[in-house]
């Protein structure tokens, strides 16, 4: 996993080095009246939860809400490489950071504490928008865009960028990504997440839950050999 791949760290730095170039360029050509905002997902974009994944492996268990909340309460997740520097830089340029995450709303306090401890800007209730009724992030993005101009989105899952990806299977996700290709590295900055994501749950498993044996055969049926 990414804990032992310096290439993972390098990909993060690559993303944020490029995001900074884009940001400087956007600011130079900016003449909007609205205040500017960047939207960032939290898990695996801002905070690194890989110790939680390791714990699941160690205990031979799977993701469960209760263990996830337990991990969150520890408030010890570290920043993804390069993100803290990038968001601090943006914030110094008077850009507001909004954190739109599908952590459960009951995790607000510990999420805020964890972000604050590490030193993230705008780590307060007005800027941390967690999941309430719906998992789609569209309505929360719309809320931000009522008062701000969103200049950039950061995420590790395609639904962090656009609702067109909500509940889509692999073929559609691939097709949509081809049609949106100009956004990536432009106003969409994508981090890699090889551990989990919609690529697996909505893509490979098509949004359904399976037992471990079924999952194994589904995985095998969806890879391409020669
Ligand atoms: Mg995420």
C-alpha cells in the first residue's frame, strides 16, 4: 500500500506542485467580485487514514461504521503529503478553503479537531461540510457557490468533482472521464487512492454488497488478460 511507496508521496507532490502553478495562473487572471474558494475532500485528500486500513488488515475485519468512528475520535490522522503547504499557500492568498466530506455529520467535532491540530486553514464549522441526508456532494458544492467562486476542487474520488459521477459503473465512469478530460490538472486536482473508492464499490461491485467469495469472482471477471 501507499505507506511503503515513495511513488505515492511523489504523486501527491506532483498534484500539489501543479495545483500551485494553476492557482497562481488563476489568480493572475482573476477579476471576479465574489470571494474565491477551493473545495477539498477530506479523507485521502487532506487526511491520511492508512493506519485505519492497516488495522482492518491486522484484525482481519472489514470497514464498519463503528470502527471508522472509533479511529476518527483519536484525531491522529496525518496530512496527505504536500496538501498542508498547498492549502496554507492558497489561504494566504485570501482563498477560503471548504472541506466537503462524506464523513458522518456526528464526526464534526473530532474532524475539526484533527484538522486544527495539524494546522489546516479554515478548520471551523462554517467550512467543514459533512454528510447529512445525502451522500452526493452537489448540494454542498452549490451552497458554497452561492457565496463564492469555486476555482478548484481537490479529491481522490471522482464524485468529489462532479455529480455526473454519482452512482455510476465502470464503463460510464471511464466514458465520463474521457469527456471531462480537460478539467483534470486544470480545476480538478486528483489524488490517487489505490485502497478504496467508487472505482471499487460502484465500479467493480456495482453498488451492491457481496460476500468475500463473490467479490473474488467479480474481481476476476472484470480484469482484462490477453
Ligand atoms: Mg476521499
